[in-house]
C-alpha cells in the first residue's frame, strides 16, 4: 500500500468510528455532539481544556448555546474568506504595526483587533487599518513595531491583510 493510501484509509477508519459513535447519541444531543466533532477537527478545545490552558475566551465560547457558536463560526468563516481572497489576489506588501486596539468583540474565543499598519512595497508607503481576529496564542506576536508580510487589495488600498511575521 502506498503512503497516501494508508493516510486515506486511516481517515476513513476514523470517520467510520465517529459515525458509529454518533449513532448512540440521543437526538436532542446530536447537534452538540456534531459541533464537538467539528471543533475537534478544527483544533478547538473543549471547555475544560480551554480553562486549563488559561483561555477564558475559548471557554466562554464553548459554553455558549449552539446557535450562537454557529453564528460566531460563520462570522469567522467570512473573515477567513476575505483573507483568502486577499491572499490569492492581493499585492505583496510589508506591514509594520503602528497601533493595536481591541474592538471588544470576541468571536469563537478569539479577540478581534483594529490594527494600524504602515504599508510599504505597494507604491508609496501609506497608513491603513484592518480589523482582524487574532488567536490568543498568537497575540504576543502582534506588537507595535512588528513587521509582517501582508497583502493589499489592488482595487482598494485600504483593504489589507496581515499574514506572516517577518523576523
């Protein structure tokens, strides 16, 4: 068996195992169980693990009703789609953080920030601001003066995305 075939088989086996486990879940608990499977696949933590990792935002998110969790996940997905479009179609730029302010919004256990940046490498240097959600483990990387690889929307220079720290 080839390496890829083994990987595919392992994923299939896991999917069948998960399916079997779901058959024993009472109907009124099925949506919550499905959400837990999705969150686990996405690398989210359960509330007790989040609390143990000192991430109160994630613990609070996982304690929310399923409908609110779903709404927040959909909003995060919209952010992700916007960033993906910038990644695929944007112009490369270097971004230097000039300001960082929490918006007070927490989505999916992750804080949202308004980030002021100085954009260079896309014509003349200029100032811009973007709103991005930053996972707790990465927040320490986002400091005033930190430099990142970013992308700028060629049709709207005010639309910028921060992607990878430089240095």
